[in-house]
C-alpha cells in the first residue's frame, strides 16, 4: 500500500470526494443453488462490504458502479439502490485516519445491491484490501460498523423484489427447466415452495417461452425446457410484474 | 421573515446541519376518492416539496419527521424512506443564498413519503413559505429542481407498495364496505379494478374482519361492513403481505 497516497487521501481527499456521503454495495452471487455475498478484507483484518465515496461532480449511481469496479474488479453489474443508512451511531468504532481527517466525520451511506452469477465473475481486491471473496449468506463473518445490518436489509429487499420483478436472466442457462427456476427462487427466499403454485404463478407472469425441446439425460421423465422472452422480461423489469389488483 | 436569522442560516448553518445532505418528503393525502400531495410555496413564488437539512447529531429518519413538523405543522406521520436522489445536476437553477454559502453547494436528497387522510390534518406554512396546501396529484404546478421527479418516483413506489403492504388504516372509517376499500386502491393506482378479483385477493390477504352488520341507507342492497384486524394488519405492515411464491 502506497503510504503517500493514503496520507493524501486522509488529508485532502475531500477535494475529490463529498464529505459525509458514502456508498456501500451488497453483491449477491448465485450458483448451483447457493446464495453468496461478496466481502472485502481490510488490511486491518476486518471484513466489510465494498464501498467508497462520491466525487464532487459524479452522480451517486455512477459512484456505485465506479467503486465496485475499483474495489473488486467487477464490471457491467446492474446496481439497484435500495436504502440509505443515516444513523449517527452507524460507524461505531471508526478510527482509521488521523483525528482531523474528513474521513473520520459522520457518513451517511447509500446502499446498492446486485445479484450475479458468481462463477462468471472473478473478484480482485484493491490496494486497500488483502482479500475479496464470496461468503455463504448464512455464514457471513463479523462485519465493520452497520454492514451486517445493511446486508440483511438488502436481502430483505431482494426477497420482496421477487414479488414485483422478474429474476433469473443471466443467473440460469439460456434454456432451463421449471425446477431449476424454482430452485433459484427457493435459494433466494431461503425456503421451499410448492411446485404447482410456483409453476402456475410463474406461467401467469407471462415472461417465459415454453420450448418444444425437453431436457435429456435425467433419470426421470424428461422435463420441458423454457427460456425468458427477452422483450417481456425487460418490460417487466421496468414496469414491475402485473399485480393482481 | 427575520433577515438576521436567514443571514446566519446561509453563513453558518453548516455548524448545525450536515453539508451536502438534505431530506424531502412527499406527503400524499387521500379523502373522498381523491389523491393529493402537500406542497409549499416559497417566498419567491415557486412550489416545492417540504424539505430541509440533517442536524449533525440527528438520524436522517428523525430529521425527516422534524422537518415535516417544522415546515407544515404535521405530526405523528409515519414517513417511509423510498429513494435517494444524487444527480449533480438535480438542483438546476439553484441560487438562493450568497455565492459562498454552504447552501449553494451540491445536495444529495433523501426522499420520504407518507399517505394520510387529508381532511384530518391542517397544514401550516413555516416562516420560509407563504403557503402550504394540498394539490391534486394530476394537477401539480411546476416544482423547483427535480421535485416533480421525486414526487413521481414516490407515487410509483406507493403504487408498487400496494403489492406488498396493506393500506387503508387511518384512511377509511373504522368500518367500511368492500367498494369503499376498492375505491381507495383505485384512487392510488389511478385506474379501475375488477370487483370480483379485488374482493377475492383482498380476502385472501387475511387482514380483514367481516362484520355481521351491513351498511344501511343506500338505494341498493345493504353491503357488508368490514374492519381491519389490527394485529394482522400490523404484522403485514412489518413483514409484507404473503406472496404467492
């Protein structure tokens, strides 16, 4: 770690970044019926969400994308803002810079989340971190400040979002079976779902195309294959799923 | 308006408030099948959402409640945070204070919304405003900065929230008919709903108690009365409505 760079960051970083405002991202990863979350390990040894600061002339959305890339190497991730955390006590135990540094002041952090196929991305730690890796969401270690609370809130919103928004594109193979899609939902929700209800509701959403092919190779009767109707999927992403009202 | 107070606010307000962070609230009002929004008129003549700043030692949630009270007189309103607006160009045309004032810098604003029974509250403008009143959501005048965009986003979220959260408590009489409840949903959504589907889904949510009484006085067959099961309603508010997954 370049100590001149770090010293300048602590002393005059507020020439580049807004004081009092930060961004933290909760990156969930799905693969093979597992749900994981991406964490960084600081040089000091503590684990945290990938986060950073907003440049003076930069939109907060752009900051989130830039920070995620700088800290983990991840690119082309669609980040969804989900909540802003503004408790003055949220950074309990904070003391990483000289006492007068802008960085030791209170920060309000804007949370973003994303859900990616974790086998397709190769996270890399930045110069401030010694490690960057996926953790099973049920086995996350202690995190700094209120980062565990931020992660839990993101998980809650991700689960609620399943009611309004389609999920699965880029997480499943192009052609998939209904049980594969159901397991994605079950993995995110952390609970089992009824097979018939799931299929009925999923078909009712009208974002799937049923193919004539069936999946071969299993021991049982070959199940039908589906794929997302990309146009309808995009429309549902933007406008939300048709509600029952 | 006390000009000494205002001068001090522009010059040294950042001793009390965080720079770069503000709060704006979108207060929707429902009454008699109408949906309205609460706006303030600045001394300068422009209309805006009731908003303000975060004290150094205050949580952002608390700021939102305090600001709404100070600016409109409203109390005991449950404010729901819905989105943070962080475009550096969002305050286009801003120029209300001396050039060097902290207030002329860029602000990221945290949006809150609420839905109240507007005949039960009596909004009062603060010293910075000449007027504070309800506007029909479809007839809102030009607003400052990105406030129209903030209002529209709140409306979008309010409508989506109908999928996950119960609504109606404190907006309807204690005992109400199914058509009255349906009109509340239709007013918020800005569209007509199918009577049978609405009733079926609403009863499926299991937050209503069907009473033995019927509503009297109408020309047609007296409709059944319902009331909310307060315990189930509160639970659904916290945990979200049971999804179909």
